[in-house]
C-alpha cells in the first residue's frame, strides 16, 4: 500500500517520509510481527518492475532516486533500494533484478 502513518508494535510513530511502501504479510495464517525475509525480497523485486502493484503504490522518494537500470543488449539490470514500513518499524531492502528481454516477453530473475 502507499505509505501511511502508523504506530509500530512497540508504540513508535512511523512517518510516511520514512518509507516508500507500507506492507503487511501473513505467516502460517497469522499477521507476522515484522515482515519475513523472503517476503521482503519479493516486495523489493516487485518495486523494481514497472507496472506491478508495488511499483505503482510506492512513494517516489530519495530511495527511488538510487534505483538504476542498465540495458546491455537483451539484458536489463535494475538495482534498487526500498524502505518498507511493517508492524515493527521500517526495513530497507536492496535488490538486483535481471530481466532477459525477448520479442514476446520479459523474464525476471
């Protein structure tokens, strides 16, 4: 979701300026107390892929300015960092997305 102010599980006020996206995740059918590592990587990857729900929900901020894309032939590499607000606070997650570009589709690793 877009950044939204909230209080963390520990009572700390979390401001919209401290995050690019606000997210929650379920683990074993229950709200996770923070955010799973694998879920964090999935959200960060989606943030680097244009047109995804996460990318469209992101606040365009300083961390988005650190994202860079380089296209070399049929391969596009995107490096990015996002700050993700979750129940325990804010986590910064970095990711490198490698896309294999073809005539008909894009494959993301």
